[in-house]
C-alpha cells in the first residue's frame, strides 16, 4: 500500500489515557442529566435549556499517546450517559487501566479499547450522531477593565449551594468591594444568606477581585448543577473553584480535576505532591443570569 493510502486510512484521533477513573470523574461533573456530548477536538460541551453550558478541556498533555491526523477539527455527538457508562467498564478499583480512544471507526463510531493487558482486552464501540447546535454564544466577556472574580474552596462552595436549596428557586450573588466580600442570598419559602468575607475567611475565600458592587440572580437548579456532581477528588484536594462575573451577568465557574495516575512516584507529581498543570482537566460552567438588580 502506498504511503498516501495509509495516511487516508489513519483515524482522525487516536489517543491513550492511563487513568480512566480521572476521565470518568471529569465527565461526571457535567453529568447532571443524560444529554448529548459534543466533541470539538479535545473540548467536550454539554448544554441545557439555553441557560447552562459546561465544557471539559482535555489537553493533549493528559494523554500518554496522542495522534491527530484530521484536517480541521472533527466534531461529533454521543450520549454522555452511555459514554461514561462505557468508560466505567474499563475502570478497575485499585488499578490504573490504560484505555485507547479512536475516532472514527469503520462506521463513524467511537472505539474504546484496553491496551495494558496481554491476557485479555476490553473493547467497546459507541455510535455517533450529528451534534446538537449550540443555542447560544458561550464566549465569556469581562464586565469591564478590572475583572469581577473570586476563588472559594470547592468544598465550601458545594456546601453553600446545598444549603441555599431551602429558600427558593433563585439565588442572588452579590460582590462588595468594601469590605471585600461575597454574599449568596436565597429568598422564597424563607430567607438565607451566606457571607464569605475575604479578610475574615481567607482560608475559604482565597482570592477576591472587585472594584464596584455587582448583583445578579441565577436559577437555583443551574447553580446546583455546577457542584452537584463535583468529583470527590476535587472536594478532597480542595484546590478552590474560581467564579467570575462577565458582561451582562454571565457567571463562569471553573473547577480543576486531576487526571494523573494515582501513584506517589508518578513522573507528573513533584516532590511536594502537587500535580503538574499538564495533568489537570479544566471544567468550566457558564450560567446565564435570571435578572439583574442594577
């Protein structure tokens, strides 16, 4: 066979990952319902109701093998629930399995295969479909010259949002520059307000930047979605989740999920025990505001 013929048969994407459970954790973070997963290169996008969107970024450094042969950026859709269920079949507790992901297969499928065992191999294929059209522009634009952003410990954020389920259906987020603080207020069946004071609770609110008061309301079910399936590794490592408010009140929430092989001597873990940036998956949520007070 000629060299050009071999190149034509090469898959668009063929990659191998050594920690399947890490990938499952990252995808479960956006699995608030069974929905479509759209793949654009190494960006996974999930959307609901035109008001909530989640993106999982898997950099090529996360993979132990990454071959990209496509012209442009291939995009396809699969069932997110089915994809996660298939990945779970390759995840063995206490064992770091190496999985190979290939697209496309002979019939435009996603092909999954375990490649770290000489005795047996697990294979799976998932039918793809034309991805749903993204209903709204998810590009995040800063609200002004100075960003409106704060970073709170992930466990504290999850607990605060869970506590705010009681009052009602909308949650108001208020940023005050003086004193520097973040307030989350729920009103409905009752009133509940949770305050994060930057100087007082620096162990919880670890970063804060705001030069003017800002206030927006968001539907509780959408705020709940950004933490309801937060991986246990995020809570355990408690790195901190970054929240930013952009133009028009668009809320952007960022989590970090470790994809590295769980081993004390892993080459991607430094002597202090911190994961190198290349071994971290970035998860972003975008939430449209319900209304603005300002």
